[in-house]
C-alpha cells in the first residue's frame, strides 16, 4: 500500500515534538475518492472528496485515539534508519446498503486531526488503496497494515 506524508502532517508532527503544540484529542481515518488524489501539498480534508456517508460510514471517518491499541505496532530499525508506527485494522461494516452510500468508491484513506468542522481537518498522511473500493450490504471494508514511516534521507 503506497503511503505518503503531507507537508502539513510533517509540520504538525514537528510542532508536537519540538514546540510542545497541543496534540489533537483524536485522529480520524477518512475515505476519499479518486476525484482528487492526496499529495504532499494537501492541507485539509475539504481539498479532497470524501466518500458518501451512510450504511456504516460516517462523515469524517473512523475515530482513533493516540494509544497502543489504535497504533498497535511501533518499531525502529537502526540498520535501515527507519522508524514506523502502524494503525490497527480499521473495519467498516456496510449495513442497509453499500459503502459508499452513493457515488465513487474509496480510493484513498487519509489520516486527519480533529476539528468540529470536518472539511477543516488537517490531513497528516495518506494511503493509496490501489483501486476504488466498495462493499455491499453485509460486507466489510477493512484497512490493514496502514503504516507511517520516518526515515533519514
């Protein structure tokens, strides 16, 4: 699964670490369509097209808490100058109809901070799901092995 940090995400991460900026209360994983691909220059969720809500998917995405349960793998590799953290498996179950409720399937997953105005949530990182993903009622849409990697360049 392709992954990328946004410049905004790196900026926020450095602020949390070096400037003691307040951490967000929660993080979210939202599903977006291929209408606009997230890039390093993506700042907010409003710059992307979130999939249609309903049938088991809520606008703004899946809520994560900063803890060892929701970010369940954490490691470093000195040989490769690599540090990584992995999100737990995230599962949406379609009920009463498909996910997304209408329109195009989910092509990307994005990690955002919290803002009560969903479109103002800052995009920290993103994952390419390789193709549009849709599921029928009764099926699950599962994100597995979503990693965030930091390496020396």
